[in-house]
């Protein structure tokens, strides 16, 4: 059943879209990214993915022989591709079938086998048996948290899929202190972007800690121009306790 959040709070539970609930926003994202999957490869998005990939690699010691990575909300795989050379296996997960098809087509064209790089279309719940019981050394999520109505719930789900000692790394946009009430994202995206003002450190930290992740770290990374605005990105990291 859909929830009906009102405004983004520190725990990150809520949406800034009046009347729009978690399920409606997920459905709107699915439709939006199904429709845009074929047009997402632009120099601007490739550059953003390169920045995300570099920040993630600077904050996690990948091992190309052993690291099993989930790239959550992978879209067509631009950031996944930045990380793939440093991993044993990349599994992209997204709710958009169009994006997943484009991801898998590109991986196949690169000559990568599914056990090296593949994507699956799923709306993960964090239940036994999902993804064939696979658990991950590291889970990344690049420039997607602002698309989730319930970041606390999504973070709990992602923590479920980590191995003990595994790390969650999230890259997104910081809510600027100086921006007042003006949203960062254009009104026309509000059906797919519940966090129109960006994310706060407190909100992300509450979501990570609520999911049982330790060693929380939150660092600013290079500013970017996104949808015509100057935005500061952050990378957040949390670690699942060892057994
Ligand atoms: C801006 S794109 C992600 C870009 C991608 N991470 C990259 O680095 O190139 C946002 C993605 O979030 C996905 N998404 C939105 N809500 C989701 C959900 N509840 N579960 C999984 N994926 C979701 C969308 O389908 C879309 O592909």
C-alpha cells in the first residue's frame, strides 16, 4: 500500500511531492527511465559517472579478483562501467526494464559475460531468495538517492544485501545551506525527484545508522552542473558490522 509522505525530514522518510507516496514515485521513476533509457548516453552524463566512479574508488579498496559489487539504481550502467574493471562481478539493479535492457546490451557489446557484468530489473525488498541469495562486498548508488521517497527503507534494503563487513557507498547532491527554500531540481521533475532540495548529511546519516551501518563518513566531492544548476556532490559510506 502506498504511503503518503509530505516533506523531506531528517530521517529521510518523506517526499516533497504532496500526495505522492513511495509506490507512486517508484512507478513514475520506472516510466520516466523506461522512456529515457535510449537517450541517457551524453558526454555530460558520462563525465558525471566518471566523477562518481573516481570518488567511489577513492573510498573503497576494490580487488578485481574478488570484489562482488551491486550498483543499485544503475540505470544504463554508466557508473557500473567505470567500476567494472576493478571488480570480479558487477550486478546492476534497477526498476526500469528499459534501462536494464540498455545496460545488458552494452555489456554484451563490450564482450562481458553475465558473471562479469549484468543487470536485473527488480524492486528489491530485502527478503531471502532475492537475487538468488547473492550478497555483496560493496553496494554503490550514484546520483539516485534523490529519486527515492523512502531513503531509510531503501538503505535498510541495501544493508540486507551486504556481506558482514561490506560497505555501502552513496553519491548524491548536498542540500545547499545558502539556497533557502528554492528547490535545486526543476518543478517538472518533482514526480520523480522527491528530494527536490538535495540531501542533508543528517538525513543520510540517520538512514545509514537506522539500517545498522557503522563507521559513517560523509565527504563533499567536486561540484557539478546538473539540470542547469551548480550542485555539490557528496559521498557517504557506511559499513555493515562483521558477524
Ligand atoms: C539518475 S538515474 C541513476 C544513474 C546511474 N546510477 C548512473 O550512475 O549512471 C536514477 C535511477 O534510479 C532508478 N530508480 C528509481 N527508483 C528506484 C527504485 N525504487 N529501485 C531501483 N531503482 C530505482 C531509476 O530507474 C533510474 O535508472
